């Protein structure tokens, strides 16, 4: 059965529906540079918008007179909206085309982004952010499938790497820019600037992205999509990987949602611009994610997950210190451990799923962003109740969950090997 008929994306290594390599783009060939720049800019716009309020939460709390746990919903609503809609968006891209869905998603997201600065209340702001997250779900659901269909196999890893780089740059620069702009002109101007940048990226994306040549329309069949999702959710290994991704993101979402509150308080009392610059630590994550393959080569997948969890836990404990350099070192370790763990788990999903890989990845992304929403909300509630130690406690429990699931997976694999040998 072809990917189009099963609701799965057309991807490298699937079957005869994959176009011949010479029909696709490659470095130096027509359209490759335009395509690479277009998807890089789409990644920048997506993640700049998605996390545009995270560095601004103390200012939002101050204007609306709410606690951290309430303001954190401006982050949780966006990531929650994305988590809920990424799987349906992957199905829409099978029917209407990758470029069409990505263009529509960005158009809606940037339009909402221009309305966000004018939100009259926290409730309206949260609703707008939820709509924005739901719209942005069309990007991760479609970009990888577009690349697999339009780019030659030898260039695919590089092309996907550029899209991921755009994600990282967008997430980091969005937080840094909003921090410095908000310090001078307030959070509303800051998110307005991000909205304007996203508009420019969206227009450039649409003008640059080459029209697809290898897309084959699939039928939008909810029953087929549901069956594919059910098959993935009945796979114990995939379920463990989904849970691991969610738990790692629970730590990351909680820490980076709350860290601004901690650093504005004594003994640090840092200005908003400096707090926004803390997100430059993301560069460490880019390095750790890119070296995750070598870590797996040395330690195996489960060993790499243990290493990522241990590094994250060490960073959480170190961040309890009252010294700013030690807190920053703790953030470095948390970031490095998270990105390594996330890279290992997400790549394992693609290797484990033999059919319906787009839906398998979409389910991972859903779990991942559910973890982000949970971490943002629960981490902020814990901070309100017990200070930074409360947020760290939530993070340590999530890391313990990662380790427990990995231990269970190790034992399950050993049992399976024994049964296979006995047979």
C-alpha cells in the first residue's frame, strides 16, 4: 500500500512512490538554495512566534497583576495548540500539499501575531496564543515531508539540518530580541517586533520556496489516519520514546518559563535585556544535538539517554546555587542534556516506525509539546508554591521518569532477546 493511501508521508526509503533521485533538488542544482533559505526562514518565523512571550513573563505578570502560574499559560497555550493540531495538519498536507499547508499556516500565525500586542486582557492573550500555536502546527507537519519528496537522498540530512537550524535560531533570537526591546519599550512592542519579523520571513518563504514537483495527492481519510495512529500507539517502544520526549520537554519548558522570574528577584535582580540574553545558552543545545549521533555510537541509544538524563539532573541541582555563574553553568548542563536526549529519542522514532513515519513523528511532536505545556504550567505553579527549588523538584521527577522508562526498556529488550534465542 502506498504512503498516499495509508496517510503516511512520502519519505526516503518508503516504497515506489518515492520519486527518482535525479528528479529531485540537490546542492548546486536549480532551486536548492532558494528552497534551503525558504525553509530556514520558515523555521525562524515558527519558533520566534511560538516562544515569543517566554522571556517576557515577568513583565506580563506585572501588567496584568497575575502570578507566574497564570502568565505561563501564554506559553503553554501556544505549545498546547501545536501539540493538538500537528497530527491533523500532517493529514491535511497529504491532501492539499506541503507548500499550501505551510503557507496557510504561516499566514494565519503571523496575522494572529500582529494582534497579540493589542490583547486587552490575559484571557484574550492566552486565546490568541492558542490559535497561533494551532496554526504553526502546519510547519513541522509538512516541512520534513516536503524535503523528503523534493530533495535528493544524499542532500536530505543537510536540508533538514538547515530547517532545524532555523528552528533553533528562531527560538533563541526571538527570546533575545524580545528581552532587549521590552527593556526599553515594554512587552507589547517586543512581541510586535517579533510579529513584524515573522511577516517578513513568511513573505520571503512564499516567494522563495519552489513549487513541488513530486507531491502526489492522498485521500483525507480519518479512519486510515486513526488506524495508523493506533498502530503506532500500540507499539511499546514508540510509546516509551513519546513519553521520554514529553518528560525531557517538561524539564526544559519548566526551567525556561520560570528562569526569568528567578533572575529578576534578589539576589540577582537582572534587567530584562540580560535575562533575554540568557537564551543564548541554546547554542550549547545546538552543539549537543549535533553530537548525539556520536554519543549513541559510543554508548548505545539507552546509554545516551542515561547520559542526557544525568547531565540534565546535574544541571538542575547546580542551578539551586545562589551564585550567578553556577546558575548559568546549571542552565548549560540542562540545555545540553535536554537537546541530546531529545535528538536521541526523536531519531529513534524515525528508525522504529516502518510505516506511517510522518504520523509517527507527528505523534512524537504532539507528546513533545504536551510536555512543554505541562512543564510551563506545572513548573510555574511549583515556583509559586516553593520557589526555584519547587521548579527543580518537578524537573528532577521528570528526569527520574526518563531513567525509569529507559531501565524498563532495557529489561524488555533483554527479555525479548532471551525469548528469541530460546525459540
